[in-house]
């Protein structure tokens, strides 16, 4: 069983040039349209209510936030530390074009300059799975990620759908994960998937 046993805020940065030096740590980048529940998911995954600030104002966060997260494989008591990176939300109507441009530049800089990134987690509101902004972001990642980087789609707020709607979404997006931060659904599975992507092949070398 894989758990997250500790998580702590490290720093905020306005761009990749101000990012902390963490060459020896794998990074997991969380990205989402504003108000999809990114902060709630980070808090639920780490079982830490105040780790990421949940704002009632979509698009409020403009900085890149960094967290050190400690995983434990309980079968062998082995601990691993990775960095969770919380990118500012995108696609909110009231965000200016300059902010959108800055976000896109930050993302491009990250992909091209941060070799530490192992996983991009793209969060999507399960009630709005076909928004153009999410399609554009997914296409951007698919076209720009390196061979050693992974992309994981996670649909949030799955408790807002009935069983028939959930089944239809799973059929349409068979490789995506479904979670509910409010109901703590899918958290354990998400933690294991993230851990396996980061460290799953280490024992084979």
C-alpha cells in the first residue's frame, strides 16, 4: 500500500527562472482550468486541509507553488520524496490576455527547461469534459512533452455525476482517472498511480 505521509509548502515563484533547485527530485505538475478543484485535490491527496489554499475567486492564484511530498511504500517501509508543483489556473473568463500569455509561457518554459518533471496531471471538471481550453491544453502537452514525461488526465467532482453518466465518461476516457475530493473517492488509487509513474521501474535497474 502506498500512502502520502507528509507534505509541506516550500516556496512560490513567478516563473521557472525563480524555481527552487531540485535536480534530484522528480516533479509532478498539477494544472487545471480555474475552479476545477485543483487545490481541493492537492489537500485531499496529502490529507492536509491547509496545504493548498482553496479560493472562492477563480483565477486568483498567479504564482507557481511548490510542495515537498513524502510517499511511503508500506510493504517495505521505503520513503520517497517528490515535488508537487501547483501551476496557476487557466481559462477563466475574467483573466486578462496578459495573464493567459504568462501562464502559457510558464508552461512552455517548464516543459523545455525543467528536466525534473516526470508527470503532468491535467485536471478536468467531469461535468464539462469537452471544453476547448482543456482540449487545447491536452494537445499542447501531447505535442510538447518529452519521451520521459507522462500525462495523466484526472476528472474531478465525480460525485456530481450519476452512475450512468460516470460509466459513459469512463467509456469515452478509458485511460483517465475519476476522483472526488469532497467524498475522498479515488484518492488511494491516484496516489498509487502517481507513485508507480515516478518510481515503478526503479527496482528493475
